[in-house]
């Protein structure tokens, strides 16, 4: 089918026949083929090769299918397929139904298609296009690639990565097109920095997930156009959809991360506090910041260097004049216990005397125009070329150049501007890139540019050091979590952006990105003492814990705001460090299960309607609930505690769940609750990871029987994958007696394990 014509389900025609190759079934329609592949009994891929015969997946990097029992056949013009968990019916014009083993319908196509005739008015079109929107895509005309699915009463939607707005995505519309948007984001923004097209639907009494694996510009309308249906559309590519079944939302997250990969266990220090600004403009300024943290007794593990540390914004160079010789500043920081993280942008300065430019041109490593000439746009260094990261040889080249930074004592790499951003308009769709050896275009590779840059950085660091790489990226696609942590990009010092932190990070976590954070205090605009204070409280348990701000805005180090802010800031950063072993355990568990660190309440309480739209509180793991104050001037918090018995972390008060409570929350209090029957591992106070040996483990316990497994290793290398770790099992009976069992022992054990009661 020519993608120049509009593709709809009705163009498929009648179902004629099918063939089988093990667990792959090719259904022949009058005008197209539908290929159904059973990946697992709970995961099924639906594939229509509209543009390519192959999947060319960037997210699912190997064949994830496993043998499982499948029965299939034709009956009365329909194809029927059944696994232990799912049943599929496929009829004419791509009439698809997927049901559970109990015959309850989960997903079904909307045979009537989309509404017709609702077109954006000319006046509205002009306004939208002036704001940078493509108004033509807001008409209800069909997309070249499209799937329209029935929307049932009670359906709610979660996932989609870093999309702005609220936790529940029902009735909103979104685009997958990685975008550098400096304006203040609100719930009406259709696209941000990442494209993670995974959607989890919670029905009244069931759940299912969909992963739309297509890197071209795509669109999701989740009931905004009509309450009868929701749809996925794309400008090009294939219809390549993974259906995921399960008993609950946790099963779906696990299935999705089985497909696309799971966040690897990070180095322990990366979970500590990190300070950044665009920019600390000299070595003296950096050291002044470091000395303030130590003298004020605020723990900190890393300081980030933004673009000014480079020589004229040339990547893999050093500004010797302002930052000293490479290695000097990082050595001074290490003496005080600080790691160094440096920014790297993909835009490579056009300069014949610059080694990256010469090497890239000589080896044809840069993207070109359709005539084969190296494509040039503009970013921070001025005229710049764009490495063609889709090719392995380019990734290897780029990764190898990190040796300069590693040799200079740099501990982590922060990838920015990799949507890719550009100052002279967006890269044209026909700029030539590659997907490995296959020539393609910017239209296909745009959404995976940051993904491949992250992979290049991660794999380069793996070759240069035995430490687990610490990579941060702004732009990403599904599966980037295998290579990099993320932050939500250039937020603003606005209360609405603090409020958005909770649903953004919860949806990122469900979308596979367990290691994610926001710029504490807000990147753009000027923060206030109250906003910064409430932000550090809210972010205390966010996986990535970094304060970052923009040049020209008010400085955001806590001492800029007086003694009260410093005192509260210190309190919550120290609390973060006490909880490091718990956060580290959650990452260890997540590497096996795919479950995130920071979770929406609906992930564990999906039978409770109060959790479906819970935007103002979250879980850390399963048994720790955080309800930060997110409104200016408020000193009280309406907290919802789900079923069970809970204890106030600060007072020890026992509270029955299944109700709302009004908690006093003066400026220094973030409401935190621990469920009955919980064991939480904690460390003693420290100024930074590695300041002293971790010889003592404290176990904070709430009343009731409890079981907890704790992981212990060197916190830096991959030695644990070869068995160099301890795994403790702690069991506490109803009388408060603790039993310790070693499930695995191959690392120096703690000298002391101390049990503490939350309720005195």
C-alpha cells in the first residue's frame, strides 16, 4: 500500500486465509497482510507491513519470543487464536478483539472508524500555526498509519513517558515527536522531550497494555475526539503494536519492560544529591559551591558542569582558562568527596581545526542532505554537524572520545540538546540518517536520536571503566532506560511545575524509566524560598535528585535563601541519605521485575477509585507513602491513605486507611506514612557516599509481621552479576522478634544490624 493514500481498517478488505510458522501467523486480507506473533502467552504482536517488511525496532532489540502453547484456526470467516492467557479474534477490515482467558473483552477495534467532518476552522488554524502547532494534524482525517479502538465506560489510561499534565491521560491528546520546548509546560502540551508510546488501560475489572513501536511522528487521542473510541495514528512506518495482558497493572509494567529492557542497577552515589547550574563559570565558583555544601553540613555527591566548561562549546574539550587544566578541578572535588558530571551535546562545531569535525567529515559520520553534503544547522557552538548515531561505527567513535573526560576524572555524562535541538529551525524530514546500515531519514530517526546517543555514551563508558555508567539524557525513546537515566527537561520555577512532578515521574516509572527526576527548584524563571523548600521535600524520594537552574535566573543553592531554607534543605537531604539502602534495593528489585522506585497509588490499589486520579501523592516501593505540599501558602495537606493500617513517619501516629485525613504541614513538614508490617533499611548519616564504610544497617520497623530482602554489594561495579553480593532476608514476627537469613553470601557482611521501632 502506498502511504500517499490514507490507510484505514476498511482498506484491509475481507480476510481470505492464513499461514502458520511456529507461533507466527500471517493473515492474508484482500489488500494487506496482518502478521500476528505470540511473544509470550500474555504478549502478542500485531504487525501490518505498510512501509517496511521488517520491524526495525529500536526498543525491542532482540527476539523476545518464548515457546508457548497456541491454538489457532479459521471459523466462519474469522481467525481465532488462543493462548493460556489471551484470545484473539480477527475478521474482515481488521476487526480485532482481544479477550482474557475468562472471555472478558479487553481491547476491540472501533469498526465505525473516526468521526468525519470535524475540521479545525481557518481562524483557529492560523492561531495554532502561529504557536508552532501543525493544525492539519488536528483535523479528523485519517492518518497514513492508524488504529481506532473502542473506548469503554470506566477505561482510564496511564503511561506515555514524560507527557505533561495529570496522571490519568483519558480525554487528552498527545504527539510523539521529541521537542525542545523552553516555554512553561502545561497539560495542553502534546509533546515534550521523549517519545515513549506505551499505554496502560485500566478497565473496570481488567487491564491491558499497548506499545506502539513506530518511531515516526505519531499521535494518540484518548477519547478527546470522541467518547466512543481512542486512536493511534502515525505519519509513516508500520502498524506495529504489542498487546500486553495481565492480572494487574504491575504485570503490564513487567511485561513492557520485558520487551524493551529494564533500568540497570546504578552506582550508589548516583542516588545521592547532585547540584547543577547553567553555568558555574569557573573552577573557583565550582569549588565555592562545594565548600558551602560541606561547611553547611548538607550532603552532596556530585556537581554538574554545563556547557561553559568546554572550549568554545566544542564537545570533548576543556576550557583551560576558566576551569584549569583537565583533571585539576575534578581532583580537587574528589578530595572533598564530590563526583563530577559534565554535559555533552550532539551538535559538533564546524571548524576545520577541530579534531571532531575533521574526523567526522573524513569518515562520513555526520548526517547529510539528500545530495550527500554534510548537513549544517546551529546550536551553542554556532554552525554544527549532527553525528549519525544510528550507525554502530559512529556510536563507537563517539563513545571512544569519552576517554578524554574519563581520564580527566569525570564520573558521569549528561546528554542534552539531543531531540535533536537546533536554532535555525527543525531539521528537515529528508535529512539523511542511518538505521545501522540502512539509509533512512530524519523523519524516522528523529525520535530515536537521543536514544542512540545515550547508547553510544553508555557503551563507550562501559569500555573505558569497570564502573556502571552514569548517563543522563533529555531526549529518549522507549527502551532508552537500558542506557540512561532521564530528567523531565527544562521545567520552570512554577508551582504548577512542582505539582506536575508527581504525575510525570510516576508515568515515567510505569513507562520503564525507573531512574528519573526533575530539576529541583525549576530550571527557568526565579524560584522562591517557599517553592524551593517544598520542592526539596517533594523530590526527596525522586530517583534522580538534582537541583538545576538557568543562566540569568536566581541562584538556587539553598544558602541563597537564608538560614530557615538551609535548615529544612539539610533535613530532607539528610533524610534522603538515610533511605539510600531502601532506594538501592528498589533498583535491584526493579532490574528483575521492571517495577519503578516512584509509583502512583493506582499501581498497587487499582481496585480503589480514589487512586485513579491521585496527582498529589505517591508510593516509594509499596509501603512508603509520600504526600508533599504542592500549593503555595498551604500549611495543611489533605492526604488519602489507601486500605490497611498506616503510621505517620514523623509522629508514629497509627491511622486506619481507606480514608482522607487532614495533616498539619508547616513549612518544614512533608507528610510521610509507613504501612503496618514494614521493614525499611536505613544508613547512618553521611556527607556523601563513600565518606565512611557502610558497616551498620538500621532497620526501621512498624508493628506487624514483616518480610524484607536487602541487597548489599560494592555499589559501583558489575561484580554483583558474578555473585559478589549479599542478599539478606529479614523476617519479623508479631511480637517484634527479628530473624535474619542469608539467601546469598559473597561479600563482607555488616558489622551491626540494628532494629529501630517507628512507634516508640
